[in-house]
C-alpha cells in the first residue's frame, strides 16, 4: 500500500461539475485506486479474522466468568463448612467443660465445705465437752 505524502499532491483547488476538489496527476490517482483495491482485499480478509478473534475472546470471557462463578460457589461452601466446624468445636468444648464441671462440682461446692465445717466443729465441740467433763470427774 502506498501512502502519498500531502506535499506530493497538488494543492491547487479545482471545480468540476459544481464540485470543488484537489487536483493530482494520473499516476498518483492510479496508485490511490490500487491502494483502495488492496485496502478492500485486506478488509475482506481481516474483518472475518477479527470477527473470529472477537468470537473466541467472547467465549474465553464466558468461560472465565463461569469459572469465577464456580470458584465463588466453592468459596461459599468452604466458608459454610469452616463456620460449621467452628460451631461444632465451640459446642464440643462447651459440652466438655460442662461435663468436667459436673464431675468435679461435688467437691467444689461451698455448701459441702460449710456442711463439713459444721460437722467438724460440732464433733470437736462434743469431743471437747466430753473430754472436759471426764477430766472434771
């Protein structure tokens, strides 16, 4: 394809059949017509190729979009599974703590120590009063 520089064209303005235009020589006109024919051929060859390329890229975009949707769904499933396992761990820990507290609670109770203290104090006072009574007699 030939590109004609602007200064290669005559800048003389001509009017023909009521239309104003630029004048250039026959060789340049022939070259321009050949260039236009080449352009039409290239256009006829390139446009289908470009359309096919656009079609392929659209397919790739659709595939990528579908892959992103699948990844998003997988991410949601993994988050749900993680949350479920976290909830299960919390419930198990709570249940184990309650079981340990129930198992050990009989000797941790303040009421038990109060009762044992009262029994020990009563037994001690009975023992002391009996011992003192025997010592006086």
